[in-house]
C-alpha cells in the first residue's frame, strides 16, 4: 500500500493516564498498516512498556510527516504552536468537550485515519499571532498564539487602560476589564464568550474584542491579517498578557505590545466531507429545536 504518511507521531493530553488505552490501540492499528509510529516523550510516560520510538516534540522535525493529537482543543493549541515551524500536519482526536480543532471521535478515528493514509483528506492552513512586549523599546517577551492574545486585569477592583493603534494609526483608548486579539480560530473561544464575532478560519483577519468595556460604544472590530497592532499600556496595576491561556507575562506601565501575523502557519487535516458550518451547528447546538 502506498501511504500518504509513513512516519506518524502520536501525542496525548498532558498528564492523562486514561489516554494510554486508546492511544496504544491506535498505535497498533497504524503499525499493522506499515506506518512507523513514534510517541511523544511526555505521552510515553503514561504508556508503560511499548515497542514504539519515543521522540520529544522538538526532535520531530524531519522525523515525522504527520502528528495525531489525542485530547481536547487545549492540547491541540499547545502542540500546534510547537510544531508549526516544522510544517507537520496535525490531526485531532477529540476527548474534550467542544472539539473545534480535534474533530475526530474515538469511535471514528480508525476509519478516518485509514482514509487519510490513503490520501483522502482536506488540508487547512491557519494563522498564528506573533506577540512582542517592548519595555523602554527593548524586547522583554516574545510569544505566539493560535487562538488569542488577551490582556487581563488580576485585581477585580480596577480596570486596564490602553491605547490601541493599527499600523501606527490611532484607533482608540480602551478602558475595560481586558482586551482580546483573536485569530479566526480563536473566534469560537474566549473572544466568543466576550461577545466577539465568529470568523471562518479561512479568513485572513484579526479581531479586537474588549472585555466588559467601560464605554458601551466600544465594540469588537475586525482588521486585516496584514495589520500590525500596537497596544500601549496606560494603566496596569496587576495586569498580565496571556497567550492561548497556556502562558502569561506580567505587564508594566508604558509597556508596548506589538501583534502581527506569525510567519508560521498551523496545518490541520480533516476527513473528506468536513464542514466548518456543520461543526458550528453541532458544537453550538444550532441544530437543536428550542
């Protein structure tokens, strides 16, 4: 059999022993089809004895041509950012609750992945954000985000205040509980909960979504994906910036955040017939009668 992917890495949800049984079942299935199977080193800690090669994520470049991520969307977010520079396509098997990124079920994974090995799949390229934090014009933090970059206050009794510019042009001074800069992928995550719009992942745009703005006329705004967004912190107190809810950095007065499209992209694979609109109907219960 001519396989589209001959070296496949399996990656499970971090510190989740329950992932061992379905992951080893999938590994055995792939090996029987002639696939060289590797297991992420952190995942391997929960598998016991097994015959598969163990690789850390940073060693997968050039060693694997497909990564299958078993967990929820949170697991996929972390893995996607790490593997994006290697251009390794990703397939998600959902064990979470929503599953916008991990769209295969445990029940259907063998059938769907078997078809993918034979070249039957849809490829989707999704953008990442690059975020720099400048302090006195010196870079003090650099990070990427697949869903969103979000500025939060930690003190419930105060608001943040920041000045926002798009490509150097003044947009507004925002007073709010926070500010989210979201990719289309992240539009169904924190940005959606804060009242932001749902954006199709094929769009080359970025959304700015205020969290509980002090002025009711402040609304989400969509800008081009080519934009450079500058955020100058006027009031901070106990404020930090978060990247996909996986990491954060504490901000100070007059810090400047510079957000732009990252040079790397995330490559997702879906089964033939995959529909983003079907996913929305299912995950947001739009297909349920009131």
